[in-house]
C-alpha cells in the first residue's frame, strides 16, 4: 500500500471549466462591447468605401463575439 497519492492533473476539471468560461466568455463579452461601440460611432457618417469596409470588419467581429458567448453558454449548459 502506497501512502503517496499522485495525480497527473494540474487542476480539477471544475476549475478548468470555470477558467475556460471566464477566459472565453470574458474575451467574447469584451469584443461584443468593443464592436457595438465602434458600429455606433460609424452611425450617421457619410458612406464611403473605407467606412463600408470598417463596418464590415466590425460586423465580423460582432459575429465572432456572439459565437464565443453562445459557445461558452452551451459549454456550461446554460442554453
């Protein structure tokens, strides 16, 4: 009988799950806020190809943020 209890895990599964939730969900929430703020700043500006390209880029960032937020919520079983 061995008195030593060794494990190959650095952290528990629950701790790792919460780390992923905070890391990915936090980045997704920050990106969501950032992209919404940028889109609102472009509202009412004259339409030019440069502004259209910026708006498209912000829209893609918004989609990525939504994927991160919904993916985190599904991983945690919230939705």
